[in-house]
C-alpha cells in the first residue's frame, strides 16, 4: 500500500507557524514524507495531524484537492492551474 503525498501544489510556508499554506506540513515533515524509510503508520498519523491544523476553507480546499490527487494523480489546485494555462 502507498500513501500519496499531501502536497497540493500550494508550496508557501507561513513565516509565523512554519506550516505550509497548502498542506500544513512543516519542512521537517516534508523531509520525512520523501524518505523511503518512513513507514506508512507515520504517514497516516501525520495526515490526521495535518488536517487538525486546518479549518474552514483551507481544510475544505485541502480535502477536495487531495481527494482529486488520489483519484487522478494530480491535485485539484494543480489541475485548475494547468487548465488556465492551456486556455491562454
């Protein structure tokens, strides 16, 4: 089983909290996600932690974009960006 990275292509870190605006991960968590030795239990637990850091429209946007990434291989946010670029 593989757990898809929570990156939803909004890679900007809040300077006060240290959390990414898109996925709510810290830089350290991003490094752990990329490490092939990081186990699935940690990733599943981290997904729950990430969602607990979010609320309101940020949480809803993350859930929709991450679900799209799981189903189609591309985050909803990235899909919208690519579609807009194609129309130009």
